[in-house]
C-alpha cells in the first residue's frame, strides 16, 4: 500500500508525465508494481483517485514515446482519447498513444488495471497501418482470449519461450487495426497534425536505409518543398528528424534486447534502426549523446 504522493512518483518514473488528481482524503489505497512481459515493462496499477490526464505539456516533457496497452482488471476506467470516449470494464483492452492527449477518469472509485509499455517507433517499424487507438477490445473480439493470455504474468514461461516482443507487436497490431479510414495528409490543416502523421510514416520505414524525403513525399501525397517547409517551421529538417527517430529506435531496441536476455550486437541494433554505415552511426551517436554506443548502453544497464 502506498500513500498518494509515493504512488504519483512511481507513476511518473514508469509511465511519464501523466498528471493525477487525488480524492479529497488522498486515501492510502494505491498500489504500483512493475513486471515484465515479452521484454516489455508492464505496470500493475491500483488507485482510488479522480482522474489521470495526459496533456500537451506532459507530452512535450517526455522523450520516450509509447503505445500503452491497457487491460482493466477490477473496477472501471473511463477513457477520453483520440476523439473517442469509452469505459473500460474488467477484461477489456484499449490502446493509448502517449503522443496524443488523454484523460482517464475514475470518479473516486477504486480501479485496477495493467499497462504494457510498447515503444512506439519499434511497434510502427515496417508496418503499413497504424493501430486503432482509443477503441477497446472486448470479450467478443476473436483475439481477446489470446490477448489476455499473452499479457498474463501467470502464464507458464516455457509455453512462450520462443515468443518474442516482435511477435507480441504483430499480435497487438492484428487486434487493434488497421483503422478503416486512412488519414490523408491533405486533410490535416495544422502543422502539428502533419508532423504527427509524418512521424508515424517515418517510424514505419525506419529500417529502410534508403528512405528519403522524396519517398516520404510519395507516401503522404505532398511535395518535397511542402515537406521541407513543414520541417523548417517545426525547427528541424527531414535529415535531422529522421536521424533522431533512428537513434530513439536504436535505444528502445537495445533496452528490449537486454531485458529479454538476448544481447544483440551494436551493429545488429544499428542496422535494424536504418544505419547502414557503422562508422557513421558511431560518430553521430557520440555527437548526439556525448558517449559511444557501447558506453551509453553500459551506463544504461
């Protein structure tokens, strides 16, 4: 059992900048544990609070980007996310995108749920469609029972010994997508929306070392010059933005590899993130983090 302030600290450390609103008496009934499934962190959360909010301010403060696979265990959780509103009941799942605002509300009732943390760019890599966020998977869904089995820490590990995090990503992608209506770049009137969409397309193509701004332009139906203006207005360039996404992919992939006990070489990790030249990767990594990849990963472990 945790007091509210300690619970809030654990939430921030594990999940990022979500802002919580306690009940009037800040009842000490909160619990926050962290386990692992398929090399991914899974937070087990029990709380009696009013609400949790993911705001634009919180999004800007977090470097890491995730899809959070929520699984309701007991009680109910109301969710407002991606222009949708629903209520999660025991056994139901919902995918939350940490790059989009969200609100979870509990109305002073105790709620218990789990949250599997899926690195966003790893999940989207080489995928044609984005998952449906803000929409729940209920017991009527044909993949529901299997999804429950895969997120349970009680499952015999021998049964899933050869099941990798990439396999889990594929399974979640099947359960939550693809969305029926595909977003067109021409329908996005503000720069923030266009940048979010371009980021998604880039993440889906990170492993392609030949990915270029011309390729991106063809994918999103926008001219090269228009894309350059979008990146420039956001204080970056296509090259800088792509490089940053690939570096984040490398770090996320190395963390999952370590947690699964399968240490991939730096060359393998760099190649999977779209870096075809090892020397070039080493130089830009050290320039960005002021450490070599080896030193960075040693310190992180």
